[in-house]
C-alpha cells in the first residue's frame, strides 16, 4: 500500500509471480520479527506487531511462519538482528522519496540504496530533507461497495480521522496506534476490509504532467522496491490522469 495514491497502481510487470510472492513474504516476515523485537511478542500488547501480523496474514503468509518470526524477534529462536533505517532523496521533477529499510549491514545497504538513486536519475539527500513532507498514518482499506455512512460511523467511533475514496475502495485513515481497533470495528460492523497497514502519507504533492518524468519516477520506485532490504517506498508524486492513461497504453 505504499503511498496510497493513484500513481502507485501503475507498476511494471517483472519476474515470475512465485518470485515476487517469495520476496514479499520475506519482507513481511522481517517486519513481524522487528516489531516483536521492539515491543514484545504479544500482539494484544504490541499494536505495531498486531498490524504487521494482520498484514502478513492478508498476504497469505502461513501462520506458523509468522509465529516463528515472532519467536525470533523475542529471542526464543535464533535469528538475525535487523536494524531499521530510513533513506530520503529526490526523483525526477523534484519528487520527494522516503525509503524504509530493515538491514543487518547498514554500510552495505546505504551504499546500494545510493547507487539505485544514482542509476535511476535520482539523488540521495541528508536525513530530514524530505521526511517532513510525510506523516506516519494508519490506513484501513475497505470494499468500495460498502455504504459510505456505515463505514464512516463504524470507523469514527473507533478513532478514525478521515475517510476518502481510493479507486474502487474506501480509504480510512487514523492514528497508527488505532489501526487495529479501526479494522476490528469495521469488520464487527460487517464491512469487508481489503487490508490495513502503517504508512507514510504525503502532506503535499508534486504534480507530474509529462510521461517522461512520471516514467522516471516509477522506474526509481520500482528499483528501490526490488531491493531485498527495502520494506516500503513513499513518494509525493501526483501523476495527471492524462499521463496515467499514456503510461497504461
């Protein structure tokens, strides 16, 4: 759900489906492990772990695989000690890019991320250069056929802060710590939830009105997301409908 804006739906098809699935599983398992290490292995007492647990289940990661990741995080099983690190930079057109990674070798990952930015026409920036343009937010995506008033009523009572249309779905936003509660409230109300996550939403956007610049931004995002240590990539690009149509052709 990186970015949660229309440009993020334009993706280049690459690699076999099973390879993509394997890479996704590996990243989700790492997120679960780190969440358990940071806040304990009980999802009821660790909101971040609860959200990562559900995110992994939404992606069909086997339950026993998730449970082993939690045990590695809490030290019950031997595992790698991953460090959370963020990178900030710019893509074509001055688009701000925020990258979240989990690594067991900060120097290696930093050099590789810098190389990706450089090869794709972007540039790595100093910490804090673009982070202020994004806000940590909890997001719950709901089936777009659900009644808006029903969604709003259930979500607001659980702590939601906003409801907006996102393509064929409703996007409910909330404080990160309320993500699980909002999802539970919606499901209890009989509303179909498509997924939930902790994300970074752009507080302002840069409009891209040329196919060339939009393609360059998407190439950089794809290359970053393809890196094994990268968990999420966010950008404040807003691609016009005309450009989106041209990219889809």
